[in-house]
C-alpha cells in the first residue's frame, strides 16, 4: 500500500503535487480545474484560497470530483453575509 508523503502547491507550475512512498507522483493542474469549475471570480478566489492554504483538501476535492459541491456550498454560505 502506498503512503502519501507530501502534498504541496508548486507555484512555478500552478499544480498541486502529491508524492507517494512508492515513488509515484500525481500533479493536479489548478488552472485547468478553475477553467472547468469556477464560473465567477469569487469561485476562483475560493479555489485559490484552498490551493494556497490547504492543498491536501484541494486535492481531495478534485480527486473525489466534489469541486462543484464545494463551490455550491461555499456560494450559499457567501450569501448569508
């Protein structure tokens, strides 16, 4: 079983990189994710916040294909302000 060793945002490539104990690496193209899911500047900001402050949670959203759900929940919370 491979173990996750690190998860960090690489600002030079605009990718979240996950490294595993078996030597494999997964890189998530953050620009592509934003282009696909973020329809407003506020949604892009929400994803940017995650990528800089919580890259593991960002990766989990993308890998579990729950980005739309996150943005919908985030947008509904934003309306409560």
